[in-house]
């Protein structure tokens, strides 16, 4: 079964849009939706951290039942250890649950109050999603485990096992099969000897573009993996990862990108594989189409081989609209021939090799400009995130000339792709809504690149240049509102505008003086 991950960390969508999205997912062969609710559910036991546009339990129950009527498995994902910034905000009494005081990233797994809080959320989520048969309890990237004095004296593996077993017991009692992200247990394989084998682990990685190959891009718990040959990988394998050795390569110099899923399955666990259509390295305007086509395609190939479900994630902190992710969402293998591109690109009137190559250049993001630091993007208001500092990094880099050249290429590519898609929109080919989102995204990529270039290159009349850029930001913001207002809540739309437009307008205005 292919499952769509609807991530609500940043933007909240209108109920009508969510229903329409569920319907379209069902039409395209998706069998389920995993909803990462974050702060978009008013948890009855703890309403204090809900976003202002969060839905009530009754509203989510209605959406879950609507999905069920379509034949979809609809179930929640709630974070339970790391990624807790939405709960551990500075002014909340709940900050006492933090692993490190003042750091909102993670809960302490040793405090009884943490357990009680999470068990409340599990019970609330079970009710809100109409007693689903499964629940995803997060558990990824728990970087701070063991920092708190309450946790001293216990191994990281023991801390993880103890915490996960408590959550498992609570959810299982309510009739839900438990899912966790697999990165932490793969980095610490000894945990798997002490956990119930009816847990489903989700093996995720978003840079896997083939099932097997001459090297391995990443191995959990082995930070220097990237670029190592199979022989080098095995030669330097840390001792605590020794159980993974038979699964990392085939013995003939070929690495297995999905080694983790094979290992988990050998230990008796059910596995699900996860790919991404929005993930780290994407700009906030558009995803990188070729990358997510290959990642989703390779993951689907591996899922078929393993007989596993496939979770297609849509990490919302990347901020591009879901309409622009359809090509990746429809990938079924790593083939990128013209027939495949035409099929997956149907929403924009078809993809082809030439357009995909143009998008490769247009979709390259700029760090700090349209690839944003997540904590500041979500919580700093007014939002700045040192915009000029990132421009200075480009200007002072040893390869500054090459970077400026790549920005010029992005400007040209975005203009070319925009012209192509505008002609399709005008001619009535493709899906009108999807094309409008793509065109606005390309215009945003074009404007942000020109804006940076204006700061990098001497301007005969800087004041006039800044005023023109400010005016263009206002015009594009108006068009952005027209395209996005039909899907987002007013609160979330205002947040998108702060991140994507008002920040830049503010910075340019203050530079102007």
C-alpha cells in the first residue's frame, strides 16, 4: 500500500481542501493518509499548545471518516520525543519536560510527567481519528537523548527501549499498531533485541535514488558513510553496527541502499519504507522534481521487493504547495523515459527531458534565502534569519564567481520554464490549479535569485533597484494570495506571506533606509 504523509507542521489547510486532496489521492491509487498533526489538533487533554487554526477532535473525526468512505486508511502521526518545538514554546509550563532546559527540541524520556503527557496525546489522537488501526509515534532524530541528569547512568539504547515500550503499551491497549521512524534503532541495533516485534518501523532516507549501487549515501550511526565504496564501508564499520554487515552489501562490491529495512525484517519486524516529495535542500518555492522522482521511484521498487508499504512524505517545512509535488507522488520506478515523464507530469501538461533539465537549474535553492533555517522560519517574528549574512556568505566564498553564475542560470531557467507553463495554462493543457502554483513558484525563484544578484553586483543606482524589487515583491505577493487562498486557512496564509514575502520586503526596505 502507498500512503501519503500529510505534514501540518507549518501550514494548515481548509477542511474542504483536505477532503478534495483525500479524494484525489484515492483516485491516484493511494491507500492511506498518515496525518502529522503537530499543533493542528486541539488535544482535549492539552489544548494549550494548539495553533489558532487547529481543528477540534470532532472535525478531525469527520475528516477521518470521510477518508474511510473513500477506502483510505487515515491515521495520525504525533511526535513523542524529538521535534517538540510546537509544545516546548518559551512561555509554557510544559517546558519542564525538556531534555535540556531552554532547548525546545526534545522531551526528557526519564520524567514521569513526560510519559503522562504523551499518553494523554495518544488517547486524544485515538478518539480524534475515529479509533484507527495504527498510529505513528515519531521517534526520529533524538539527538539530545542522555543529556538530562535524570538520564545519566543509562545507555542510550536503554533509554530508547524503555520509552518506546511505554508508548507501545499505551497505544496497543487502545487497539492501534505502533509505528516508529527507524533511524534511531538502526543507529543502535541492540535496541531491537528488546522491543515487541509487532512494531512497524519506517525506514526513511530521501537521498536514495537507486535500490543498489557502488556506494552508500548514508548509514545511520556511521556519520562518515557518504562516498565510501562497499569495501571501505565494511572496513571502517563501527563495532556497534556489526549486526548490519550482512545487509549493507552483497559481497560483490554493491551496496544496498535499503539495508535497514532488510535488517529489520530479518529481526522479525514489519517494515515500511519512506520517500519524500519535499525534503531538506528544497527551496520554499518548488521541490526538486528530478530528485523526488528518483527517490520515490527507488523506494517504490524496494517496497515491491520487500512486500512493504511505502510512505510518501511531504515535509511541510519546505513550504512549496502540495500541488507542485504531483510528479514525484506518481513515480513508480526510477525510469525517466519520455513516456514516464509524460505520465507523472500530467498535472502540468506533461514533463519531458528538456523541461526536466530546465527545472534542474531553476529549482536549485539558495541557503538562507529560500532554503530556510527551520526554527527561525517557524518561530522568529518578525522573521529575518540574517538575510544579508547569507548573501555575504555567497559574496565571500572562494567560489563566489561560480555561485553567481549558478544564480544567473537559475534566473534564465526559471524564466524559460515559466514561459513554457504559462503557454500551457493559456492553451488549456494540464490542470489549471497545479499550473498556477507552478508558475507562481517559478516567479518566486526568479525574483529571489535576481534579488540576491542585485546585492552581489555593484548597482549604478542601488536605491532605484531596491524600490523596483520591493514593488515586484508586492505584486507577486498579491498573485500568490490569489493562488494559495483557496487551500490554506487565513492564519496559515498570513504565515506564508510573512516567510516568503514580508521578510524580504522588510529587509529591502530597511536597507533602503
